[in-house]
C-alpha cells in the first residue's frame, strides 16, 4: 500500500490555521495583560487619592502643589530630613506644611522639629505644635515624643497663671495643686515602636478637687471630661494623660500621683505632665516635666532624669510669638 502524496494545498491551509490560532492566542494574552495593567493603575490612583485625603501633606504631586502655593504666599517651606532608616537603608524626606509664622533658622520651634527623627503622620500643621523629644530626660520610655498644640499650651497657661492667679499669691499659706485632663492623639511609630503623643486640648478640673499636696479626680471631673471628649470625638481626640501643678515643691511623681497614674492612666501612651507654678530663684522659668511609662508597670520618675526640665517660659514665648 502506498501513501498518497499530500496535496500542498492542505499543508498551506493547516499552516494558515496554526498561524491564525497562534496570533489569536497572542492577542488574548496581550489584552488580558493590558487590562491587568489598567486595573493596577486604577488601584494605585485610588490608593493615592485616599492617602492624599488622609494625609494631605505627604506625597509627591500635592507636595509640589503645596510648595508652589507656599512660594506664592511668600512663606517658607520646612523640610525635615530624616536620618537613614536602619531597616530599609532608604533615606526618607518628609515635607511639612508651610508655617504661617515667620520662621528663621535659629527659631527654637524649627530646631526642635529637626530633632524629631520621624514626624508622626497625624500632625499636618507643624507650626501649631511645640515638639518635645522625651529622650532628653528618659533613657527608656513608651512615649518618644510629645507635641503640644498651641491651643492646649495657651489654655494651660491661662488656667494656671490667670484663672488661678490668686492661688499663686498666697505666699503665707500652702498653695493647692491644680490640674486637669489632656486630650489628644497617640500613634505608635512604625520605625521605633514607641508612641508619639499630641496634646490638643486641656480640660481643667474644678477647685473642689484641689488639695495642697495632691489633686483628685472627683465624679464632677470625670463627667466634665466625658462631655468634652464627646465634644471632640469628631476630631479623634482621646484621653492622653493628666496635668497638675507642683507649686514650689519641684517636679516628681509623689505616692498619690503614682496611684492616680496607675489607676486611671494605664495605657502605654498615657503621660503625666507637671508644672512648678511658683516662681523663685530656683524656679525662674517654671519648670515643666512629662512622666511616662518606662515599660510594663514601671513609671519614669525624677531620680532617673537625664537633663533639666522644659522651661514653660519657652513654650509661652513660642505660642505667643511663634519663636
Ligand atoms: Zn503631684
């Protein structure tokens, strides 16, 4: 039996069919890749849009826009250069919004900001915050930095030195301590694993709770706090800690202070702020301190302090004059 020769026309037809199939397959794969690329682009676009809504001051396109608009305003633009990230080895740069107040190279607020290695993402208006790196005082602390909003600083100043001015003139008697709650925001920094805390609002407690060597948080104080916290809920402010004065007796957490902190301020980001409100030769600038949780169950206290306390007069000068 002999094999009939195949007509060349069939070979051509089969060849054309194979080529057509290959071309078709190629086109299908290509179009799928294209739609995947389109999807990816859309995802990136949406993500970028969401991020811009959340953190309007970061990102490239908008940062350029902000720089242009701030240049148009004739206002300087602060850029903070972060040090090399040990984990990624990438040097990051974060742009902050332009300050309304005039900032010079020597201004203390700017030099303070330059000490903050990783600015928190929740602060968008850097000029409104006085940064306090706690590493100045504490070797170990759950909170690495505190940022006081100018409204909070102004309210504390008013409360201590205006509203209760009479108390400070009781030279012959023991001056009672006064204080209140601090509301703000906290964020655990992804680089350091430590909290960064903003103090946005101060809620004072009433005088019935004042004592010469201690303050207490009565039921009136808590219900006032509840109302205020409700009021600021929309802004995402939560209880960050408490403030009280130590008129003339220096800064430290007394036994009652420790009890208050251990009972009501257990979160790792909770802080105790103290201000010595009685001016003297030993206390010309109203020293101010921030006590934090060192680690689980252990508080930082005066004996572990590295350097001098913060001067309240520096904070006051900053919120009044922006320097
Ligand atoms: Zn105290």
